[in-house]
C-alpha cells in the first residue's frame, strides 16, 4: 500500500474510533482489508471503553424448527423435507432454561422458526415463568409477528427481541426470502423499539449477489435503526437448502464487519457467533479481539439439536450445563476476559426518540 493510502486509512480508522462515523466509500475501503490490524485494535479499544471487558452470556434454546417460510439459505426452511420437525413442550423448555441459569448465563434466548404453532399465549406464559421462576432475562427470536403479539410478550416481561435483517438490499432480501417483504422487517423493528424492547439485528455475510458495498450499507443501516445488540455471521451452507452447494462466507470479511460495527455503534452488544466459529475454529476468539462482547452457547436438548440445523455446524459445544460452563471458563481464560453472568442489558445512550434502553419490565 502506498503511503498516501496508509495515511488515508489511518485517518478513517481514527475518526471512526473517536467520532464513530464514516462514509459508505470509507467503509468499503476498510471492508476490503485496507488495514486489519489497526482496525481490530481500534475496535477493541472502543469495546473496552464502551462496554467493558466482561463476556456476556446468552443461552439459546431452539424451541421449534417448524417454519412456514422458504428462505433459500436456511436448513429449517419449509422447503427442506429431510429433517424431523418438532416443538418442545413447555416443561422441557423450562428445564433447559434452568440449565442456562445453572451454567451462569444471565439471559435465555428463546428461538424458533416462524410459525403460528407457537401461540401468543404459549410464549407469554414461557416468558413469565422464565422471568419469575428461574430469574433470567428473556430474549425472543420468533420472527415477524403482529404488533399485538410483541406487546403481549413485552407485558409478560420479555426484555429483548432478535430479528435479523439479513441484508439492507430489498432486492437481495426478496431473492433470499420468497414471499417475504423487506419493508415488513423494518416495520417490525420499529414496532419493537416503540414497545420498549431492546432490539437485536444482524446480517449474513457471503450471500450470493451480495457485494462489499452492500455490506457497507448494511453497517450504516444497522446504526441508523438504533439497535441494541447484533449478531453477524458468515453464510454457512445448510444441508437440503437451496444454497447447499454455495461456498461459505469469509471469516476475515465477517471480522472486519464486526469491528466496523463496534466503531460505528460503540455501546451495542455484539456476538461472536457460532457461524463464525464454524468457518474458522478460532472465529469466536478473533471476534472477541475485534470488538465482540457476547457469546451464545446452545442449551437446546441434544435430541433436538440435529433437527435445528439452520446451517451445517462443524464446531459445537454440547451436553450438560456443567460442561458448557467448563467450556465458557476455558474460553474466558484463553482470551483473558472475565465472564459476566448479569442480565447484560444495554446501558448506552437512548438510540431513538422514545426508545427505552434499560431492559426492565414495563
């Protein structure tokens, strides 16, 4: 790289670190790998100053793999006929949540395919019991639902809602999600924020037809939406899906995306995703050094895990809550940062007029 380019990238990274802003073109330059070392070091400094050293722990329970949508990249798409469909009964979900608590995680993430089989009342009862009986914060990730459902779940005590955009490009979104509308995703995000949820989002990196410029626009949109948390991972092909033969996304590009999001939105909680560790066995560790501060181990009972294969997984943590805790402690020792067993609510500035950031009950 010639000196003038070195000076330019240094200036962009410095401005991102101190002013948290960049143009689309500047983000494109850094996404292409102009100076990864300086980028990651700046993101790590901002992470430390904004959200601290603690590793927030969110335990995932995949409560159902029934889905009515036909997303091309997904292993539980309605078009995939090779998997056994299931819906976990409430007592099994609650036992899994107890395991999350026992392992020292502060939040249960209740995740499922999009289906009316999971009724509003069933989910509300789960939220109430997980909050009151087990003492965990609750994140829901159940897709696009009517605003009335979101309101009911918020009133039941749900703290957060994870609804990934997957991409900021409406045409690419339409191509990947037959029969779905990108605009409805945005409406759902706004409804959730208005109801006082802490809202999570994220994108898939490496989808067919996606460009580096698309990813730069993704970053700017994530900031503009006013999200509180984000999980961004590389595309990983899912067995039986329409994109089964498409190559995995780039771990390096994903790490740059993570770092740039940290610089653009300092207080957002950012996950080191399982998808990243699938394409790079050291992916979680590298993400933690590039601005991430959340890890999300899977507490879904073993008998259901293979059936919830949204993508092909090559690296998993399994078995008992005690073994998961052992893995978390080893991970903490390896990267030299402490585990944080708190609920891990967003504590940054209010991101949108009228949005709430305390994560408390209504």
